[in-house]
C-alpha cells in the first residue's frame, strides 16, 4: 500500500509542476535590480508599464520620434520677448527662447476667435448689419455704421486684414453676446490644455488677453490645420461687396505672403498681432519640399520688420539644422 501511494504522490507533483511552468509568460520582466533610485523601471514609463507586464508593446512603439538636430548647429539669435518653433507632427520643440513667459497676445487672439466662431457659425451667407457698439479703434476701418455684409466677409476681414470692428461683429453674428463669446473662448482654451492662456475680448486690444509662446504654438497648430482658417490667412487680398453693391478690397497684414515660397520653403498659414504692450507678434506655419511642417511663434518683437524677417530666418534655421527621418 505504501509504494503505490508514494508513486501516486510523485506523479501528481510532476504534473502540477509542469502545468505551472507551462503557464508562465515566455518573457522575464526583471524588476528587481532594474529600477533607478526613484523606483522607476528603466526604459518603462508609467503609462506603458502595465502593457509590458501583459506582454504587449507600448502603443507609441512605432510612432515618429521627431526631427533630429544635426551635430554642428549654429546658434540662432533673436531679441524678441518670447519665441518657439515646434515640429508640426510631434509638437517637439525645435527652438525656444523664454517659451513660458506670459505676454499679451494682441491680434493673435483672433485665431481663438475664429475657432470658437466655427463652432457657432450661423451660416456663411447670413447677413449682418454693422452697429454702433461694434466699432473698435485700431488699424484701418473697412466697415461703417449701417453697412450690411455676410458672415463670410466678417470672417475674412478678421483674419486677412485683422479688422477689429469686423471681429466683434463676427462674434456677435453667432447670437452670443461679447461676454458670452469670451467665456466660450476661455472654456475652449481650458479644453485644449492651454492653462496659461486667458481672454478678455475677442479682438486682442485688451492686454489681459495673455498666453505664452509655448501655448500659442499649440493654438496655432490647431487653428491653422482647419481649412477655413488656413485658407483665410493665406489670402493676400480679399474682395467683397456690401449688400448695396459697394465693392471693397482689403490687404493682408501678413507681409510674408509676398516673400514665400523661398529657398524651397513655403508658408501655409499665419497671423499677425500688435499692441504697444504686446509688441510685434506673429504665428506662422511653414512646410518644406518634403512636406515636413513646423510652427513658429514670435511674441514681443521690437519692430514690424523684425518679426517678419526673424520668422523667416527662424524657419530657414530649423530646416537647415534638423533632419526628419520618417
């Protein structure tokens, strides 16, 4: 009786051990001895550690790593208050100078105004009559009291000529009051993760409209990827007629449209801004012959000419000093 019992016990043990061994995963995650001082598994971020434990590759394993800087790079010098350049695909920062300094946005505000408007567009052909309370100073005046134009005209006047009166009218054409519209702008900023960006008016005349170059670059990336906004900012001129047939022509405030394409580069969108406190500002989107896109932002430039020349120089510097491998 004793021998059969011992034999049975040995067989059971062998079977159990084989089953446990077979159920193990065919890789070994050696956490002990692989962690740094903070307890982090080397090469494993918190966001993908659970996937590796399950035996799956991280989701970003095959995503583009972003452009790589060349070994020998000449430093880029600029005197503007805050400057960034980012890769249009990965949002990798390619150049920064005081990227998190809070500064007035001036008319770069109109990019957010256009974004919020598109979410409340009453229809491009909707007519709007200019009212006394729509009048805003600053820049050239294209619309006068009692003139009727379409919402499409207001949209283009805001982004092409940076017309302040047209921008207020555009916001009100949605049926929202100016205060309600500004609230929507701030809510949109929060939803986009622009936590330092705040708005007090839809135009940019209020210097309480503030952001950083870092967050403005993200806003420009989002807005200039929308065809309606991009196309409007690429218009050198815009022609329209009031309801009584009076023809008008406005010219773009973006002088770079006259200087590109250049050296294999082209501009694919942009917006200007200026107040005494904000200085001369510009946010632009560029592309090379291979289709790699970048976003540049200059806040607090000293002169109008400087913001355009330095924007062009910065775009060329980035493409000359970075390599895209994907």
